[in-house]
């Protein structure tokens, strides 16, 4: 059986207070496919209320596509993805 591919997603959240609940809803809906999740936030003065979330998603192509599409619909996010495929 082929291993499922790994999708690494970086989610830059601007104005965390405003967008956190929407982002959390998407992450929760994909929870069974998320192997790793790391949250980082700016702590230095003047950095604003930005944050960065790194997610490792192990899922089929349809689930990966849906996950990215849901995130990209949320205003105030920059979403970047890297796909590592198993042969």
C-alpha cells in the first residue's frame, strides 16, 4: 500500500484576534489528517497581532485540495504549501 503524501502548509495570520476562530474551524475539520501543528507568533513590540501556523497534513489529494481552498477563502491569511510525494 502506498503511503499518503505529506502536505506542509504555512499559514500566516494577520490580525489573529479577528481570524483565529475561522482558522481554528478549518483546522478542526481536518483534525484527523493533521499529524503536526506548530503555532508561532510575533512577540516584539510593533509586530502587530500576526502569527504563523505550520501544519503537516497526511491526506489524499481531494482532502488536501479542500483544506487549502478553505484556508484561502479566509481574508487576512497568506497560505503557502509544499507537497512531498511518496512513490
